[in-house]
């Protein structure tokens, strides 16, 4: 089933905020199955914070046992990109949180 753009954008936003795909499916979009949500999140290169963390952990474990210098450099570059992804996600989340706090404080 094709996920409508509005729902796909919401799914991607939730994943970027760090919500697990399973929770997105169960709590927010029960009409879609896991595979549909997974494909929506990762089809454009996006990755949840938890997914990035798990990938970083797996790559660091592999780095320890890798003998090839070229492969080690490849792993290091991939981890660097994932850390940058997490940094940008946190920075964007912090801006959103600050905006929400500012809006809430205006109401008081």
C-alpha cells in the first residue's frame, strides 16, 4: 500500500525525533504494517536516532576486529557520518523544543 505524503512526512518526523518504528506503527499509524513504515523512513536515507545508535555500535564492534586499513577507514567515515546525523537531529530537536517552550511561556 502506498502511504500518502502527509502520513509519510509525519512518520519521517517521528523517526527523526527518535521514535522507534514499532512504536510509530502501534501508537500512531496502526493502519500500516512494519515494512511499509520501515521503507518510508529509510527510503530517502533518513534514520532514527535509535537506528543510528545501533549502527554505530555494530560498526565500532566490527572496527575492533578489522585488519584492513582501507576497511577501517571506511568504517570510521561511516561512524563519523552517523555521529554528524545524530548531532544535527539533536540540534533540530533542541530548536523545536525551545520554540515550544517559548510558545508555552507566552500563554502564561
